[in-house]
C-alpha cells in the first residue's frame, strides 16, 4: 500500500505557478504538500531556463502583476540574481518589459519561500495515479525514492502544466479548433561571452535581417535572436529553437529533447559566425528540459476567450490581471503571430477559469487553466502564471479555513480582498 499522508492542500507541479500556489495556501494556514518531479522547484523558469519574467505592466507603465511574483524578484535581487526592470524590442518590433534573472539562483529563492511558509516539499516525486469519486479527488499516489506515497488531500491544485493529475481524476479538456495546432516547445541554451554593448546596439531591422538569414540558411529553427542576459556573467540564454510536438506523448517528448539540443548547437554556430557581439561565444549549457508552451487545457466553469482579453471584459470574480499580448508560435515556419495591445490595455482572469467543471475539490493554475488556444497564447507567461498560482493557493487556503468541500463555496469577495491585501493586482 505504501506510506499514507494527509494534507489540506496537495499541489502537483513545482513550477512557479505551483510554488506560488503552495506558498499562498500555506500563508492562509493550510497544511500543504508540494510535489515536484525534479530535485528543485521552478519548472520552465529553472529547468526550462527561460531566464526572464515578461510583461509586468501595460505599455504605458501601469503595473498589472505584483504580489508574490514581485516578491520573487525582490528576493532574487537580494542574492544579486536579477537585473532591473526594463523594456526591450522583440523581433516583431514591438516593445516588451521584463526582468532578467539567473535560473540557478531562482532555485534558492523558491526554496526559501517554501521553507519559510511551512510547505512540505516532496521532490523527486512522479505521479502514479489518482482516485476520485463523487466529483472529489480522494487520493493521489506518487512514486518516490521511498516507494509509493499516497496523499489524501482536502483540495488538489494541479500546476503540472500537462494536468496529468486532473486527467487521471476524470476532468474534461478543451479541444483545439479546426486549423489550430499546439504551440511548439523550445530548448533554451546558454551562450557566451556576448559583447552586449555590440549585440544590444543592433537595430530592430538589423536583428530581423540576421534572424531571417539564419532561418533561410537552416541554422535557426525560428527567425529570431531573442536572448536574456545572465546577471552573473556575460552569457545569455537564447530562445530561438522550435519543436512542434505534443509534449504529453512520451516518445515525442524524448525526440524533442534530442532535436532541441541539435537546434541549439546549429544556432550557437550561427551566432558565433554571423551575429555582431557573439564572435567570441560558445554554447555553454542546455536547459534541463524543453520549455513547453501548451498541452492540455482544462474544461472549466468558464472558458476564457481571446475576445474577452481584447475587449477587455471586466469579471466580477477576477483574481489576476495581465497585459501580455496574444503571442502564438506556429508549429512550423519562422515567424510569430503576434497581436499587440493598446498603451493602457490590460485584461482580467476569472476565478471560474481555474475550476475544473467535472470536479469539486480541485483547481488549476499555470498554462492549463480553462482558456481557448488563442487566449492561452497571452496568459501562459510566467508572470501571469505566478499571479494565477497565488490566487489558486489563496482560494484553497480559504476553503480549508471556511470548512468548504467545493472550491465554488469560497467567497469570491473574500478571495479578492485577501489577494489585494497580499499585494496582488486584479485589474
């Protein structure tokens, strides 16, 4: 039978969304277990080495993401592991704001936050199976170095991205519409040293031309030279590969890891030979895993649409806000399908999009929330995922305090007040 544990809240997936959910729930007084397959937290932010948190504000500078996400950056800076908030120009010519950070240092920050909140981290734990009945998740079994460990939670928050726990629990998922395809994955790689004075001096037109040439020659898998500087060195993490896969297919995922490293090697060669500022650089490291943008999206109480983001619709149950544009990486080709927003345009994410329609004691945070393919292309980024994770964890913590059995019984006004009191932005 294995070891038996109970918890108020079990969070599956220790990426930034899951870590924020676990910390938020624990700060509400809940007993929380955070299960993660790696020996460290952070997901795409660490294992995927994305190395930048994008889109904290509207184009005119109005802040729309704060709360625990801002605390992460403050803590990174105490370690010297994050740069200043600044704007940059994307390969599309659009402006974006970001904070660059050191992925290895983020591991320390997330360890600190989890430890101080009293979360029980369960690392090196892989999902085995889930038992549910009467719309309630009853037990989640995890495979660990100690054998099978069975957790009986009052509430489950699935932040695994692929939503493997919810799939086994019987949740329903949204289908792609005709003509849509899953966004491709990316293998981040570290390259350096880079002469940033020269590299950053490239105009948008020069960068676009260099990227287009590299793509035409087959050296770049996508027509971009997008990079984030490592705060501790003259290296950069480059986001310029493209891997069209369904990352829930184990064999396809393995092939993508191998192909991603090949793409990174070819791209590094092109950087060194053709891109100003990169002539002395070498490939230093690969991400631990490919960064996955999209797999399963839960069928929730509300399906958030691109039209609602672009309008934007004001939701009475809004629990997070964002200003990242609709940014679709096609499964093939070198370009982006990028829809910029107005100068002060921000949108809201409703609590109902975190609730799986088929279950009562479960929530979702991160890229698997209930949203259309196009809406997900905006709200999937890590800043927004942290804000949604904070909301999910706060809701689960309040549900425990209020003796609820269903996450729909949580008082939305009380949830919104708790989030605002914790520094979160809701619009």
